[in-house]
C-alpha cells in the first residue's frame, strides 16, 4: 500500500515538474496610452534615459534591424526548446515518465526575449517621436 | 503486486486521458480591458480590413477603444504550435467587434506549455478607431 502511495506521488511530482518547465510566457503589459499627446512627446520617462535616445535616425534604424534579427534568433531557440519538451513530454506520458524530468527550462531565453522586445518597442517609440524616415 | 499493477494502469490511463482532454479542440480565449466609451457611431468593421502595427500610429488621429488580450492554444500535443499569425487573426476578430480600424502596440508572449494546453501563445494590442 505504501508503495502505491509513493508511486502515485512520484507520478504526480513528474506531471507537476513537466507543467512547470518550458512554460508559455505572457505578453508584456501594454504601455500607457499616450495618444492624447503630440507625436513628438509620446515617450516614456525611461525612453529619455535610454542609450537609444541619443542616437540618430540612421543609427536607430540599424539598431532596430539588429534587434529584430536577435528576436528572430531567440524565437527559433524557444521553438526548438518547445519541440524538444513536447517530444520528451509525449515519451514521458506514454512510455517512461522519468523522461519528463529531462525537459528544458526556458526562463533565461524568455528573459532575453523580453529585453529585446522592450528594446525594439523603445526604438520604435523614439523613431516615431523623432519623426524619422 | 496485483494492486500495484492495477494502480499503475489506472494512473497511466488517467494521465493519458487528462493530457488528451486538455487539447481536444482548437480554442482561444480573449479579454478586453479599459474599454472607453466612444462618442462616434459604432461602425462595423471587417476583421480583414483592420490594420495591425507593433508601434504607434502617428499620421492619423485616433481614439482608443480598449486593450485586447488574446490567447491561442494548440489542439493536442500532435498539432503544430500556435503562431503570431494566429494571434493576429484573433486580435483582428476582437478589434472588429469593437468597431476598431486598427490595433496598435501589438506584443506577443512566447510559445510554451501552459496548464491548459501543450502549446499556448498570447498577444496584446490596443484597439483604436480613426477620427472621422
């Protein structure tokens, strides 16, 4: 009887572990609505303190392209992790539960994605405020 | 020993079923926050005509209608993961219900396993209506 309880506990722990790794991460909250301001003033306080604020339109454009490339790269990494986790998940569920323990955590890459996404958004806001293009 | 085997079988069946049931059909969730009353007459817009942008719109005046939040979940573990395109389609549908002309400030989450699906992706955006 004790073995059965232990077995069930192990199974439950594996399922919980599985669900907590490689989690989907929610989109960041939307910025405050600045549409009541003139275009040139639609910047956040943090934008004015950023390195991008001092850049010229041409540099901003280059930075935007680089950031977009990095985002694509990170997205590919995330989708590889997701594919690998799903394979391990299906094997774990159908054949060998301990395989689920090998599922990869994506926290670090997700943090990188968020930072890049914030940077892209900041560049876009500064470009708009400067009326670049 | 028999009891252990029976329990093992029961656990396996329960886990398999719960996994299958968490993704039996294609499904989405959506939420609209900060809905602002508009003085303009509600004009029905078609989802396909709604403009999407990750930034702001600066060449036209607009009023904000509300903040949209959508989540697209994959069907079963064997289906492909939800994409940004699917999130965009859902954002357009929700914006159309508000009578919006565009969705600005779009941002996406990252695809991963959620409590309800083997693959979830969410997106947010601000529904706006151009001032006529």
